[in-house]
C-alpha cells in the first residue's frame, strides 16, 4: 500500500493533494490489486476522486466507476 492509498482510503484530502502535486503515481496497486482511487470510492471519499485529472480517469478502465461521477463535478 502506498502513501496515496493510505491518504485516499482515509479521506485525507490535503495529503492526497500534496502527494498528487509531487507526481505520485495513481496506478499503483496494493496486494489485492486495488488502486488508491478504488479505496477512495469504496470509502465514499468522492472529494479525493475529484482531484484526479480527467485524462487519468479516461485512460484507465479500472476507473470507469469514477468517470461518471467526475464528469458531474
């Protein structure tokens, strides 16, 4: 699990902003193959999902569940 996984799972928006601004990778997976975006969604932290650039969402089939939500914001 990466620092972004932990921050996204806990809804730590400021930590997520910092990590993303420093260029952390959003496609890293944990031991179960889940991304930080998966954890943010599962824990209901949709504000974290909104931080991810739309092109990242569109480029990754795993993020399909977020695409509709991000396009609404």
